[in-house]
């Protein structure tokens, strides 16, 4: 697990625990012992801890969290890591960390305990613990502010902000950068130039200005979400940082251990852990184990609208050469400009250097000639969401491409069986449904038809992972998984307007529940016409959904499509995406209410939340009943990553389980009597017993 080499007066300790060099208790013990031996060796002047030129460590082994059954267990685990890293910091000989890859969580806490840090030029740094509902427990809340200052540290600790190597150097997180080939030599040079240990825990220069520290703490506190008793990690992180600044480094470590125990015990942390493990299994398909994916050296994208541009951008970022086709030269120019603008912003933020941005842009070839796609190994069509259009594109591609070329569709609602009609090689067709914006959203739905070739499915899964996205495999059915479950949520928002609620109240209830934004703000961003088109397909496939509210239909008919038209559910000023109350929407809502003999009134926030979320829960059980997913937890992963369903609630299925299936059934039956068949629970939900794990 740990390889030790003595070279030129240096002890090089290389983490060797493939595939990710995760930090286990055993590895920590070996590391402490190796540091002691090097410290006692008169022939050793310094120590370098590394994992290799491509990867340092993925941090603490998350399996350790499954061994926590009490507060004492949590405190003991945190203390084990803290003491191991303190032993490194206390070493009398200088210790450097030679870092590569994405250095996250416990791996970064280990690096911060070293006296110096040298990183490869494309390394990245992140403290993601808050996304798991916990705080760093190995000294991260104490050492990070001492290295980069409180304000920058809180961005990493509370927002899991990713820091590229150049920004890490500028901010003081690392001391030097090097090429992969020169990483160890540069670390050795750094130790020779700085022979006296510089202990992070003893540094005070970045936290000496108490006024600025307090300002940063207060600003961070004011941004924390309120009324979330199961989501305490951000507050606990703030308290640990504050304790370390106001009292001492050691007091901060004690506070950090106590905070870790409190966080691990919360439902929010347990749910985030559930999602973590569920995400790791979501892309596994037992039926194709051992099936080799087809090598993909070049990808084609058809259509350079919003989705096609985002998909092209995603492949470029992953280093996959891409040919983007559109018959409209202006669309190609707009798409390329959007990608270039995004890359330039990344350069300004320090996430890329100019040379890398130019390299990524050069990997994109735009064309109006369909023949230029002939050498692509996989082609994704992102044409207009209309059956006839997509069928024509797929038929054309079959005539142009090799027989072994994989054809993928980005359709969000249309059955692949419909699109495959007329294809000569339908077994080469698969769905790869990206979410907008495609270069940033972490989910890809992989839609498989029963007859899809195993190597095609394996290739699509591998390609999604190559894009650093989470694939969820779903069966072929209209709306697939995410849209099938999420559209009823959006649909219910309009029914709530019919019943007297105001748009602002509906949006606020959703945000209070934990969504990043309310349904109406979201629909205005995406376009109300997209909802109307999607609902039309889903209503035909799933009659129990019912028709879309006349309010949404009239808004679209009047040209109120959302931000792109200046009015939707809300009104928008030119160049401003902040929503304002729309008198035109108010008139339409009043007219529809009168036609239904309903009056405006206060719909309790609790009812708004229940109706929105239980529509999702009900449809999720329908989808599971039909076998749309391999496992219940796939639903949780897809809805959290694809819709922003709050991660601390664990996903739709987990939330239903935590709420209690008896209560879920009871509330659905009550709403079914009041509101209609769309709330009627299905057979699986009626029969399901116990918790969902």
C-alpha cells in the first residue's frame, strides 16, 4: 500500500493502493510508520509523499463511513485521521507533497499537513465533504484558512469550489508547479530551498486580520439556507473555522471532530451517502459485464442549437475530437462563439490557460457538409424534437457512415422504437439524453432498446464516463425517466395556480424544500413551449397524467414563452433575468379560474410542497413498476443530478421512504379524491412495505 524509496537523501513515499489510492486506516498507519523511519534515518534530509505523476489520492475511503454507528465511532475516526496528519506536520524533517490529478477531501487534508506542496500544472483541488452533508474531519477546517485565508477557504468548504493549479499557486494552496516528468525533482528542489519545516497549523499570517475574518464568516453565514434541520454541515463548518481562529488550532480540531459526529448522525448526511454509493452503481449493467466498448476516436454532433452546442462543448472539454454539423452556417457560428466565450470565461477564472483553451477549441470542426461525418465512430443527433425530423437525420446518417458507426439520439421524450422505424441497422441506435446545459449538467440518460447491441450499450456508458458524467441506464419508454417524473411536477405547479396559489408562493415553497429554483422560474428559463410539447407526448403515453392546465396553453398561444420572449409566467426586462410579476399572466390566470369557478386564495405552503413532490413520487413508483430502471436508487440519482431534487433528501424514492410509505399513500389518496386521478397511487406503491434502500 505504500512504497518507500531512498534517493539522493530523500525518502520518497508513494501511495500504492490502486485504483484510487484511497486513504484507509491501514494506509494511514503505514504512512505514519514510514515517516517515523525516515525521520530516524540520518541519511534522509527530507520526505516526499506522492501518488505518482497522474494521480495522488481520491481522499478518505468512503467505506469507512459505513462503520460509524455512534458519535464515539465518528469522533474516533476523525481523530485517527487528524493524528496521522499531525504526525506528518510535526516531523522534524521537511515534508513535501507531490500532487497530481484531482486532489480532493482527505487527500488535500493530507497535503496541507505537509510542509510544502508541489503540483502538476493541470492538477485540481476540491473539498467536497459538504456535498455529502458532512464537514472535513481531518484538519481541513483548520489548515485551509491558514493557507489561503478565510474567505477563499469558505468558498472551498461551503461550495465545494474546484481550484485549478494556477489559482492554487496564486492563492497559496501550493508552493510550486511542475510538469509530470519534473514533479518529484521539483518537490526535491522545493525541500532543498526550504530545509526548515513550515507547519501549517502554526501559521497565523492569513488569519491575523480578525476584522476581515469576521466579515468573511458573517457573509458566509448570511448565505446559508435556513430551516433545514437535516442539513447542518455548512453551519458546523463555519463554527469549526471560527473556533480555530478565535481560540486555537487544537481547539479547532476538537470542534471539527465534534462537528463531524453531529453531521454524520443527521438524516441529510445519510441521504447524501446513499446518493454517493447509488451514483457509483448507477452505470453498472450486469448483463454486459465483460463486453468491450467500441473505441471512439471521433464524435459527430448533428444540430448546433442549444443542446447540440452544449454536447459539442462537453466532448471538447473531455478531449474528444468532434465534428459539428448544421445546415445553417449562422447556427454553426453562434454555437462556436458560445463555446469560445465559455472557454474564455474559464481562462479569466483561472480554470484554463490560453494554450489549453485554444487546443480545446481546435478539436471542434464545424461543417455544413454531412459527408464530413463519415469517419465518426459515434454520432449524436440533436435535431429539433420532432419525429419526422429525427427520422430523416438518422436515415441520412446510415447512408453516410460505416456499418459499425454508433448512432445516438438526444431525444428527451420520443420512443426510440419510433425513431428506429425504417433504419437498416436499428441495433446500432441508442439514446444519450443530455440535460441543459449539456457541458455542465452531470447526468446522461442512456436509453436502451431491447435489441440494442451489447457493445453499443457498453460504448455509450463508457463515453458518458469519459465525459465525467454519471450515466443512468433506462428502458425505452416515452419521457424515459427524468422527464416522465419531472413533467408532472411542472404540470402540478400550474394546477396550483388554478386552485388559487400565486406563482411566487409556488416557487418559494419549492426553494424552501431544497430545489435550486422554483418550477415557474425554471420553466421560464427553459421555455414554456418545451413543456407544452413534452406534455403532449407524455399525456398520450400516460393518460393518468391528465391534460396540461389551460393557463400554460394560453401563455404559449399568446407568445409568452419565458425569458426568450420577455414574458412567460413572469415578466423580464431587457438584459435582465430577474423575474417580475406579469400583468398578462395575471389576466390569464384570472380568466381560467373564473372558467373553473375558482377564486384566488391562500394555498398553504405545506400543501404546495406536498402536491409538487408527491406527483414526482407517484410517477417514480409507476416507472419502477414498469421496470424502467434497474434499481430503485437509479431514480434517486437521476432526479438529483437531472432536476436539482435536493441531495440532502436522498432523491425521490429515498424521500418517500423517509416520509413513510403509509403517509405517502394516505396523502396521495386524499389528493386523488380532491384533485383527480393524477394522484391515484399505482399498484407497486399500494403494495410496497417497509423502507426503500
